[in-house]
């Protein structure tokens, strides 16, 4: 729980302190996240989904870019975050993905046969770390299903997923 709050604090801080210059979202980045998510679902691989979330190096870079906030505690904060990232965030992401797979199976989805129909976000996000809801529509057995990734964000030309993924 402590790491979850640390994650939220870090992301909130970053959303207010990142470089104010804005760039439009690369449309290919949206398609890339949707396509990679489909591949992870088809393979049933939590490891493939983990590649879609921010890496520890990404978080460290954000912390370094906001070093004034951490002051002399930057190294200690990065070390503490690294422990929490490995011990809490990664297992939470894995559990969420595996829960999504299990829920889909309960609903009769054969994940190996899903196909991408569309994707969208809840608003027009620009470069920055403002959280968004990223939704993909999939087709399975002639039915359309929606998958939501809450707290997705667009950063450095890529959409990043989160642990908050669900079948709706």
C-alpha cells in the first residue's frame, strides 16, 4: 500500500512539474499500445504486459528531472522506489493482468483468437503525465468486448499502461 501511494505521489508530482512544452500525441503510439496489448492477451503473458508499463528506468528519469523536489534525498528516494517497484508494483500489475485473463475466460473469451477492433482515450492528452483512460475494443467469438486501462499516460512519444486494467 505504501508503494501505491508513493507511485501516486510521484505521478502527481510529475504531472505538475514536467516540461511545459507540449507536443501532439503521435497517433501511431495509440495503435502501438493497442497492438502490443492484443499480443500480450493472445499469448496470456503477464511478462509481455509488463513491457507496456513504465520501467524502473523511466521512473528514475522522472525523479531525476524533478530532483529539486527530492533535494538531497534523490538517491534514497530512487532506492526506496526501486524496492517498492519490484516488491509491490510489478506483482500488482501481474495480478491485474492475470485477473483480466481469468475474467475473460469466465465470459467465454478464447484469448488466442481475439482481434483488435478499435482504441480510444477519454480525452485529448498531450505530452505530459496526465492520467487517461485508454480503451480498446476487441472481438472474440463474434462479440465485442471493451478493455479499460485506467491511469494510462502518454510520455516521451509512447502510451504507457498501468496496473489498472479491466474487462468492462
